[in-house]
């Protein structure tokens, strides 16, 4: 899938997928200092923000909006070599800003 999520479940799945990817980056940085950039502070911040987003979805307080999600300030200064899952962040943000990609017949 690329672009906006079509359902709430797809949207939540994107968030879960990013959390897993970020956790993998954190785990790799703990065990292989040569393979991963040594400064992973931004990954920790992204992981915290994604967990907060997931929590807001779970407790019903999440609201779609017109502005970028806060994590985009970090994502926009990195590329796919820093964040292999960067496309997912853009998909999540696009869904947040434009809503679910519901096909009308």
C-alpha cells in the first residue's frame, strides 16, 4: 500500500508497522554500532511520538487534522538511508491531513 489508508484498521496498522520498524532500528543500534548511525536520539523521539499517536487512536482521542503531525519536523530532515520506513511516515501524515481514502461509488 502506498498513500492514504482506506480504513481505520489500515491506518492503525501503518502506525504499528512504523513502531516495529523504529524498534528494529533501536535494537540494531544497540548491537551493531558500525551498521547504524551512532546518533539515534531522533529515532527515540519518533518512537515516543508514534506510541503517543497509537495511544490516542486506542483511547478515542485521536482527531484527523489539516496540519502535519508533530513527528514530520524530524522526518523531513532525514532520508530513507536514515529511516528505511520513511515512506510510512509520509503515508500516515497524508492520511492524517486528508482523511481516509474512502472510495465513493
